[in-house]
């Protein structure tokens, strides 16, 4: 199995985790505010990773710390704008506009980092965002303040993908991800204190959902994402991660007993088509190169 294929499988695993996280997040919101959830999930992830990878942190250099702090700041701002945006818009529009990072990634890469934008990448991104729209959107009556905040969130998620691709090469992924989680945790504590929401409820049931969000959806998922992005391009990463909507749909059907409609199946098919277009292109190029290298003699 090639490194690129391992990276792709790792990213698909991440989308499965985040897809199931929709259900767990819905449960956690019955006990905690969105700001408390953000703080607790990052704080728990950082404490566990700090304990597991303490020796890695001790030997990490200044550049690793600067990269981790940058990634953690971008990541927390993405979640913060998403959370605040949700206050002023509908959950379906919030989910769709957050996923708009799939379209933003290739164009930001081309505009600021001179990345080549290929036709399959554009088509794949548009198919994926169309599929997410079909799954998520029930109505769309113009842009409001919450939608604008969510678009800023999408921009930060796109930057997180792009800069992870740029920062991860040659780095200690354990130290880099731990520093990223620690930065997001510190920012979460600051925001929670400023809002007066650092006090915790006494209901024990809600902490099971926080445990899952912190350990699985945050610590494990971002560690796997960081490791996987060593071997994938940023546009490919964004399009694969768009499958989160598909796994979220499946998890909602399994655990929340939500009905899967024809519209949802069409949306899932569009997302999968977008992923396949991007994934099949390298194979086609490789085959063309192989045929081109054949020495045909009489």
C-alpha cells in the first residue's frame, strides 16, 4: 500500500469519526453550552496528549511550537465562528456554509501559494459542495449575519487544511498536534472565562459525550488528520473530508432514527462522485505515463 493510499484511508477514517460526532454533539448540547463544549473537548485532548507525548514536546524545536500555535489558533477561530454563527442562522445553513471550505481550499492555494488548480479538482469540489447542499439545506432565503460568520469559519477551516499540509512535512506530528490542541484549549478557556461560562454543570451523563468528543473526535481525529496530510494534497484532503456529511447522515439514521430520504441519497452520491473524480485522476495519469514509457520495437 502506497503512502498516499494510507493518507486517504486515514482521512476517510477521520470523516467517519466526525460524522458520528454530529450525534454526540447534539447530545452534549443538552448539558453544556457550545463554548463549554469547545473548551472541554480541546482541554481534554491536550491533557491526554500532553501526558502521552510529553517526551516529544520536550525535544520539539521553536519552529514546531510556532507552527502548532498557529494551527491551534486557526482551528479554534474556525470553531468559534462556526459556534457564534449558529446563534444567528439555521443548523442546516451552518453545516453547508462550513463545508464551503471544500471550494475555498483549491482557490486559496492557487491565489496565495501558487498551487495549480486542475479541472478535476474544481469539478470534484463543486460536486462535493453540491452534495452537501442537497443533504443539508432545506431552504435558503438570502444571507444573514450568521451566514457571514459561518463563511469566515469556512475560511479558517480551509486555512487549517492548507497550513497543516505546509507545516507537517518533516515535523514531529505528535508534538505538532499536541501544541495545536493546547493552543486551542487555552483560547477556549479565555473565551469561556470572558463569557462567565467556565462553571460546569453537575449532570454526570453529559460528560460521556464530552469524553467521546475530546478523546475520539478531537485527539484521535486531528492526530490522524495531521499524519494523513503528510501524504495527500490540500484539495484532495478537503474533498475527502467532505464525506463527513455522508457519515453524519448515516450516524443520524442509526442512532437518532432519522429517516434517510431520496434527497439525502442523491446528495451522498454527488459527494462520492466528487471524491472519485479527484481520486481517479492520478491513476489515469500514472497509466498514461506507463504506456508512454513502453519501448515498442518492430
